[in-house]
């Protein structure tokens, strides 16, 4: 059974600081996704990582995937308050011609303080 | 291009009742998946529909059932509601996984069971 673990579960950081969120998963997969969720809202797709060594960057966020280590990281550079949200990684343990079936981590609740 | 839409947005039911949630997929997407997100947790995969058939199922009992219609819209039905069914139910649509397999989520239906 695929298990996905994120850490930390909660992160409080000052504006301008850097930090990394980690996502570990238990079985082989080369499809990993990062989502953002604001309180009471749905999931917004941030990054799609589809191969070993994949690196994607958007603004102050950068995501990477190491399929051999079964590890993805989401790095935050010079955090700003607008990044405050809960971040989820999700791994496609199964997929077929129809599409992915994702297993989500427990989420990292990020709070950026002025 | 319209996104994924879900209805109703909020509803309250009592234990033992039945509920139907509805989802219209994003234009051109023929795969629909349903996820349950309990408060403070990551979404959990319920099932996926492709070409009007259930194509994959997570660890949910048979009282969770669904349908997909020829226009790719979908319903999630839950019978004999239990208190633990209180959650945000998210519908996601996608193109066949030959592309990125990325899921696009709706705003969700928040179910409260009393």
C-alpha cells in the first residue's frame, strides 16, 4: 500500500526566510504533484513532476523529484505572506489509460508572518 | 473553457440518510475522480470513472457508489450516512494519463452529518 508522508506538518516562518517541505513516499512512482489549498477552498495545482530529477519553478516556489530516494521537495525562497496556505504532495501509485489515482500526504500548513 | 463544477456546495444530513453529490467535468475531460477530505487531513481517493464505468476504487465501503453520464458528468452517492462521513467531497477531472495525468479539482461539496 502506497503511503505518502510530508514534513513538517506545520510551519511558521518569517517573511523573507527560506524553507523546504519534504514529501516521502513508500513505493515506486514517477508521477508526483504538488497542490495548494487555501482555507475552505479547493486544491490548486502547483507543479507536475513526471521524471527522476525533474525540477520546476514558479515564482518563490521550486519543486524537485528524486524517484530513487522516493522523495520530493518544495522549496520556498524569501517567503511572503501570500504563500500562507496548506501544501499537499500527491503521488500516482496507480495509473492507466484512464488517469491517475492519487495518494495524498497529510499536508503542510504554512503560515508566513510579517 | 469551464472548470470543474460541483453541487451542492454545502449540505447537512442526519445519520442514516442518503446523499447525492454532483460534478460536471472540465471541458474535454473524460475521466472523473472523487476524493474525500476530512477536516485537517489530505484528500483520500474514493473512486474513478472512465467511459461511464468505475475504473478504480480506494478503501471505501460499497455504500459509496457513483455514476458517470455520457456527457462525462458524475454523481457520488452515499447511503446510510455515518457521522464520520462528514467531510469535503472533491471531484476532479482529467484527460487520459497519456499526457500529464494532472487532476483539476472542483470547489467541493461540504457534507455535515448530524
